[in-house]
C-alpha cells in the first residue's frame, strides 16, 4: 500500500535525479540511494544498520541525529526520500459486506473500523480494499495511527530528510525510462526485484499495492497489484484507445509452484 501524505505537510518536490529509500523494520534500517543515469536506475549506495533508539519511544531529535550520523558515515547527502513504514504499525481487519446501496458502503465500513480498531477515525490514516470470495463481497480495512506518522516525520526532519511518500513493507520505483519500461523495481529486504509485464508493452505504473485476499491460501491468496490510469494510456502498446487495467503480480515460492 502506498500512502501519499502530502496533504499532512505539503511539500513541493524539486526536480532531481536521485531519491533515497528508507525501510524501517523494528530496530533495523535499510537505506538505498538510487539515481537516474542515461535512462536507467542506478543503485548508488546502500547499507543496513541497527538503530539503538526507538522511533516511537525515544526523543525524535535523538533518533534523527542517529540516522543522520549513519547517512553521513556512508557519504549520503540526498534529502528527498521514500519511506517504508514498519509492518507492525499496520492495523488490519476484513469484513463481509452486506447487501447495501453503494452510497451506504462507506458509512458501514466506518462503523466497522470504529468497532474493530483501537483508534478513532480521526486518529488513523486508513485505506480500504474491496474484493470477492465466491459471490460474497468483502472489504479489507488497513489503518496506521496518525501519531506514528507524525512522530516519524519529526524524526526525519531531525535527520535533515524530506519524505515524499510513505509505503508499507515495500517501496517501488518506476524505472527512469518510464513510458518505455515493462515493469517496476521493487525494493524488497536487501535487494531490488524487477517485476515485468510482458504484454502490453509500455507498462507505466500509477499505483503499487499489496493485498491478502485469503490469509489461509498461502501464496495463492496474496498478490501485488499495480495499475495505470487513463492519463498514461498513450504509453501502452495499442495507443490511447487501450483501456486502463489492474495488473496482478503473484509471488510464487518457485516458478513451477502450483
């Protein structure tokens, strides 16, 4: 799930060729600096470190200084960053949708969130993903406490960093050749993974989200979804007459898994 938080603290992103990727997982921090070079994405520097201070319990200025020190030791000066949030910050629940008029679904889901989450609606940043199991309609509600995001922004400010977007668990970057690309680069753990779409050519992602449709079905019940909107159709093989699509990437344990 990718969450654009510019509405919280609007920032004007200045044109540039570099971007920093930060992934937090407990006390572990993974850092990757990528740069656009001659139409491709180049990994300039990367490292992993263990933070001695906690993001939520220690003073943001102290945590920020520790992160800044680690970046300086590796010679990283880029300020703009994409941030992967710790997965344990995520609250999630699934509920079956009753037969309701479409205009009443949002109110129903808000009531379910108020009953199921230990935070009020004003204290959460939330997203909804709807899916079908057989003929039944379901919705997954995902929330992150706003206080966690606010504290993380304070930490990043103390580290002299400027977050552009936040995501959960995985950061994805479209290759720099953009309209000519056939997939996305995904930052997973310690390495970049290329997810390719062989057809139609010219895949240009406008969104990138992970979803669990069936938690009991193993890899078959999980998927990574990407989409391209109507404003990107001229990139796609076939031209503007093509329709926008939702693409599912399924991560198998091995290529022959069934």
